[in-house]
C-alpha cells in the first residue's frame, strides 16, 4: 500500500483560510478530488479546523470544518464527519465524510470528497492562539475552484 503521508497533493490556496472572506464564492463540488491532500497557507502547513467556522469565511458561503478530533499517529487512517456552517447552524450541511491521517513530522493529510452541494468549501485554519491551541485549523471550503 502507498503511504499517503508521502504521496499527496499540496493544496495552498489563500482563499481557504478561516480568516478570509471573498466576493466570489468558491464551491468544492466543482473540484476534481483525487487522492490525498495536505493543506498549506502561504507555504505554511495547516490543518482543518475542528471548530465551527463563521459563515462566509474560507472563500465560500458554508465553510467546511472537521466534526471530530484529528487522529493520533497510531490510529492510522480514520474517517471523519464534515460539517458546513450556515444560518447560525454549525452543521447545517452534513457533507460527505473524509479520511484523515496523521504523519511523522506532525502534519495531516486528507482524502477529500465532493461536498454534497454548493456553496461549500474545505477550510484551512489559521493558527488560533487562545487556550494553548496549537492546531492550525484548515477549514476546507466546500467550494472548489473551477481550474482544478
């Protein structure tokens, strides 16, 4: 078996950041997801947020976040639920589950799937300094850009 920790596509799109609002909304349903991805923001490795992300962030209407904890390394590949926030409901959209794996070097890879609708996009989380939270949440907006 091929280890996704060493065989992944880099996803470095600034619009996916949890602190980003864009005029044009992206939809990850339009993306062709294939294999595993590692999230970056301006070259810095990130991870999906494990907390509800405000609506209209991550370059989309309903930002997708990981509804469950990231795995420990010994857990291998796990399946996690993904939620999209809309109209004050953190899980208004229950999108298709994704696979996640923790790798040596303290980073995560994700096997993204087509979101259930538009406009959803996976988020890339910017570091949250509160409560000693070291996680760089990457909230994937469910809006996939058309060029992929």
